[in-house]
C-alpha cells in the first residue's frame, strides 16, 4: 500500500511501542488509536508477559474506545498497528464499531517469520482481518517499515532461544 505522508508518524510510533514491549520482556506489538482529526487518542503495547495472553494492544484500544468515545467518534477513528489484528482483536474492533485499520506487517508475514524461527503455532488460528470483520476497511502491509518489525520479532525469539 501507499502510506499517506501524514500517517507515517503514527506507524513509526507503533514500531517504537513494539520496541518498548520488547524492552519490557514482552512480544513486540504496538498500536495507536487516532481520531478523525489526526489526534492520538490512546496507545498501548503488548502486555502478555503478565501471564494474561489476551493483553494485546488492539484489544485494549477497542475496550478503551468503547469506554471513552461515542459511536460516531469510534467509526471515524483509525487504529494503526505493528501487526495485523488477530481474530480476537479483529472481533473486538468490529464489535465496538471502530473504523479503519492500517497494519505494518500482515499475520501471514508474521506467521512465516515465526515458523522460520521455530516458534510453535499459537492456540488461536490466524485469519486475515476481513475474514473476521468483513465490514472494516483495512490497509497494509507497509513495506517501508515491515523489516523493522521483522527484526524486533527476531530479537524477541532469539533472546528466548
Ligand atoms: Zn490480538
């Protein structure tokens, strides 16, 4: 996809948040919720190292938006994220009525990197977002930043090897 110039800072922030997760001993995923006017409303990174494997940033942002935004604000918001939503997060995104998603790396790319690294398959099947949430506008991958995300996942799993 072609990233609009104004959107690159949000995607770069996702890479930073993923790196922060890695520094905190967590899987490198990060996401940013941006309002219709371009304002950053909320951001988070993966927190599954706590032991709760549902603590994905996209899930946290969906629940944050349900608590803090009107249905109209949610529909006009965009979620930028380092990796394509998993089925749980895609479902949460659609259930709360959030708008567009822009992801850097696809689930298919992540899956092939993890297979290369010998990481066991996750307990939840990987599906493209549109299989779970067909009404959501989705863009990605973003080739300019994909290599940075791949490198973070390599570092995470190399450290554990
Ligand atoms: Zn998820």
